[in-house]
C-alpha cells in the first residue's frame, strides 16, 4: 500500500466530490457529504465501524461460556488461566456480492495480519455499521492488506466475487483478544464485543477417540446380540423366539453398561 500524495485526487464513493488527502492520510471524511472513506491505492471505499456492546467483564463471561461448551475439553474454563487481554477495533474488508437472481451475500476478509483468521466468519448486518470516527484511531488496528489481495482471497471462496461485488468497504470491528494457558501451552481466542461470539483457530478440543471407542463397542455388542435370533432360526420353529429372548436378556444389561461407560467418558473427556 502506498501513501497518498498531497496532489493526488480521489473521488468520494458517496457523492463523487473530489478528495484531497494530506500525505500519508488514509482515513478521510468527505467535506461535501461527511461520508467516512478509506483510501486504498486501488480505490476509495466506505469506512465503517461496529459499536461494542460488551465490556471486558462481559467478554470474559462469553469466553467462559465458550470454554465450557461442547467443542473444548472438559472444564477448560476452570482448568485454564487467562494471562492477557487486549481490546482493539480490528479491520475487515467487507464485500457485498449479488448474484444474477438478486440474492446478496456478505464476504469478510481480514484487512491485517491476525492469528485468528476465523474473524472472517463474523456476521456483520449492514444495519450495525456506523460511520468511522476519528476518536477511535487510538484503539484501531491499521489495515495492511490491500483491497485487491483481499478480493483474491474472497474469490477462492466464491470465484465470481470479483464480477458480482456491488459494494466494498473497510469495517473496524471491536474485538477482545484473550491469551490463556492450558497444560503448558498458550492459546488465543477473540470475543466479538458486538455479538459476544467467541472465535479461535486452535484450541484444546475434546478428544474424539474415547467417544469413537464407545460407539464402536456399542455397535459391536448389539451386532453380536442380533446374531442370536438369526442363529436360532436355523434350528427348530421356536429357535428364533429363544434367540430374541436371549438377545433381550443380555441386551438390557449391555445397554445399561454402555450408557454408564458413555456417561463416564463424557465426565472425564
């Protein structure tokens, strides 16, 4: 991204008025219509932000709920320790795509380097977007990814995105970034301060092997039990009924045992 020169002229995305940024100025308010814009080297785009609704204590509560959910290891919220928390407005490229039928789709791409690329999965309803304000500069992360590079990333998800983009914008979203330790490792998670959604690329996940073992054991057990009626059918007329009876007698304690094993695994994993 190259700095804008004093003599460079840009046109406002909203009203078409000529903009004359100072050298190095990337964020600008149009003097004609008061629109806030971002000066990328390839074009001028709207510049928005999303207002936070959570403070740090509520963000910590959102993180704890995610840690105690089904994705993470058992009692991660109790066994981990938050070591660092930071708040900032993080930049995202916002693309509104419209297909031939008029159906719209919003695509987001990080406008700066981040360890949690899951931020591109945030939901940003247009009604939540506000004009960016200069007072946010001290807490805002400066964009470093050019618009064209972000479009290339978006095109990997939707090949027709370049032809169908009807709006491009830079949006600063409020994020709390948490670093926490668990079993000697440090992990990172972010909480969207607008929605409370928690995102992470790498985190202590539930181990799948114990659950797969219980599932496989249950399948093998009931497959074996199902053979009794089949084998009984090869004998006299009452063999099938005897086989069903044996299956029922053995099946009830087997089911109870498997349920107890599953409960034990869910408590420990």
